[in-house]
């Protein structure tokens, strides 16, 4: 993907994400939990890092995608760094009280990442793994298009249950209903490179966001999307 194209998709990703990070973290973080240093692996444009910052004195957001980091939400507690979960040396920090993977573990679950977690996680630290799947098929069908909600080989429920070095304290899943505006629905649909290209072809004479937002409004009512959430909390065994 070209940098220009990636920047366009990142713009829509940054413009709106369902407020599910906070919802999920409330299921994983106890009322008494307060962390000094946190790390959010695969922070993207910062939604998950901002959610984690509510429980930490300082947070590092780590992501390999520079266009995403360029759009990341500025926050006084958060330092964004370009890098990968299997090489945390770029952070200049050797101890984390909490590490979160929000929709990123499937991309970085390797033995090197495990070694980095074992090296940097505080003895009483926790790893929070969560993800959500927004089902867009009904909405795109109403737009006269077919777009798969997600790759069939992607595991939304990925966690650390199969790593014996970690104890699973919480593992769960649930379904929630999202009620959106036309603009919010358009941002969700355009925050994916494959779907962006499809809608660019559908609305060749205008900006895809303007064309898509207007089309959704003409359908009437407020878009509703189901989302499945997946979450797990792990500590060192």
C-alpha cells in the first residue's frame, strides 16, 4: 500500500472507532488496579493507548505503521514509538506493570514476543488481550455491495491461554449493539484498504466519504451494527 493511500485509510481509522476499548477494559481491570507504566502493543492511532492511560501514570504506544502513528491522539501520558511487539528495546523501558494487545496479538504472537513479555513484564504485572469484530455485512448489503467483515483466517479470540508461562485470570466473550450516525458508519467502512477501494469505485465522482455518508442517510434511520467482543487477562505463572 502506498503511503498516500495508507494515510487516507488511517484518517478514517482515526476519525472514529467504536467506544469498545473502554467497555472491554472495565471487564478486565479491577477497581483497585492502578499501574505505573503501561504498554499498548499495536496502538494504531491511539484509541487503545488512551483507554489504557486511564489506569496508568504513563503509557507507551507501540506500532509499526508510521501513517497510523502520525494520526495518533495526542495525550499527556502517552509516548508513541514506531516498532514491533517482538522487539521492545526501542522503548528504552525494561519494566511494564501492564501490557495490552488490542486487536494486535494475532499479528505479533511469536516466541520472540513471548520472550519480550517475560523479560519486561513486572512480576505482579498483567497482560490484557482483547479484540472486537464488527459485523458490517447487513449494512454493506443494504448499500448494494458485498464486503466480508473479516478475514476468515483471523482469530479474534487469540490470547495467551496456550502459553504455560502465563496464568489466565479472565477469559470471556460477549455481543454488543452499536448505534451509529451515518458519518460514524462511513468511517468504519472506509477504515479498511480493500473496502476503501470498493467504495472509491462505487462513488467515482466524489470523495468516497461524502458519497457514502449521503447514501447511508438516504437509506433512513440510524445504522446499527452488532459487535462481538473478546477479552482475556493473564499474569505470570
